[in-house]
């Protein structure tokens, strides 16, 4: 039995020496030192020996076991060190390498233009409506009916409305003017609000027109509001936004919800008024529609047109940006081309 023990010991020492990883060392440890290991098998047989032999062999077995345990521990420590070093070497970080470049985002020119327009109009006393009064998915009631546009009126076709399949009469709004109705149904005059947002029209796309674009609606209702007030606000807006020297013109126009109505054109910056692709050869680009709120509209929302009057306007954000930054094609706003966006 003594020889048996010594043979196992020699083998174990050799095995421990050979292993070159912690997981192999665990295997070796199991083979010799676990409860099912070779030493325990021998210890089980001790009971068959004489008391004298039991003591000798027993203490030898214990000696050998603790020697092996020590060897395993030492081996473990050294393997652990090597493996750790290898890992550290592999995962070493070179702090002198240059960092990764993270490109910086930019504010989209339509966003910054909207902010600029809104802040000018705020300076003229207007405040922005809550978003619940300005939904993009709208009913015909707000987009047309209450704006004095009857069912069979050609204006419904003029704006090439997108109808939805959500429910009959649910449309993608073709104009922000529906916000006027939302506001006036909820609040009595004095009202002086603006409402920026996206509108949708089934247009043939070209340099000036897109399937959707952005408007800023304005509404001022109070006692004694006149067309002079309308002109005053719009002229002041244009002066601040474009500067005093930009040629502009006021034209009479027609909208079912305003009477009288007007449109404002700004001279095309691309051709200096000579006529080009962007302005379709006219030398001018329309930036807004406006007018005195039609008495029918006021009556519809329960405001007495004998007591109150008001004006409204709707500006095109893309047009205003194009005319300020000489952007000759509306499609550039929506291409997500960083070469374009980086210029702002
Ligand atoms: N909603 C009109 C349009 O989209 C513009 C407008 C707004 C005209 C308010 C008059 C008053 O063309």
C-alpha cells in the first residue's frame, strides 16, 4: 500500500507539472484529490490493515495529500499569474492612439428657420399654440368645413388633399389653418397665436413644390383689428427676417376663409428677379397667404363678427428658407444629404 501511495504521488506530481492551464489543473486535482480521487480509494481500504499499519499508512497518505494540495495551490498561483498576464497583454489599451471621430449633428435648416420665424413673431406679440390644437391628421371639419370651404368647393381640389383610410373625413391636413378653428373653439378673443407645423399635398414634385412642407399659421382676433394691422405685422416681419432692402409685393388674392385676401411675394434670390427654374420664370416666389378672417368663420366658432374682427396668415417655411439662403430646390431639404446640411 505504501508503494501504491508513492506511485500515485509520483504520477500526480508529474501530472501537475505537465498542466499548462487552470482548467487542466482542476482536472488533475479531481483525479487525485477529490472524494472519488485515487487517494480516497486507498484510504477506504485502511480499515483492513492492522492498527500499526493503519497509523503508518494513514499518516503517509495524509502527508502526501497535503503535499499535493500545496503543489496544486502553487501551480494554481503560477498559472493564474501567467494567464492574467496574457489577458492583460491581449487587452492592453494604447492610450496614445488618437480617439475615434464622432461626427457632430446639426440643426436642420428648416428647424432653425422655424425657430427664427417663431421668435420674430413672438417679438410681435404672438404666442405658440399647444400642439393639441394643431394636429397633422385632421378631420375635414377643421381642414375645410369650418374654414368656409363647402363640400363641393373647388378649393378642396386646389389643395390636392391626401385622404386617409382611418375613417371617412379624416385627412392629412393640407394647411395649418385648421389650428385657427381649434383655438377659436377653445378660447374667446383677444387671440394672438401662431401655429407651426407640417402640411401635406398631393402635388407634382418640382423645384418649388413637395408632397409635404411646413407652414406657420398666424391668427389675431380682437376688437378693431384692421387690414392695416395685418399689413403692419407682415411688413415688420419681412423687414426683420429679410432686411429692409428685399423687394417684396402685396397682391390681392382669394381664400374662402379670409375676405379680403392677399398674398405676399418676395423677389427670387436665385435670379435677382430675372426669372429662373426656381421661380418658374416669374422672378417672384410666394411666401404667404393672408387676409381678414371671414365673418362666416367667426360666426361658426361663436365669435360675433359685429364685435370682433381679425386677420390670419399662413407662411411657407421652405420658401422663406430658400429665399434667405439661396436654396434653389425644395427637394434639398428632404434628401438628408450631409453635403447640403453641413452648410448651415
Ligand atoms: N392656408 C392658406 C394656404 O395654405 C394660407 C392662408 C392662411 C391664407 C391664413 C389666409 C389666411 O394656402
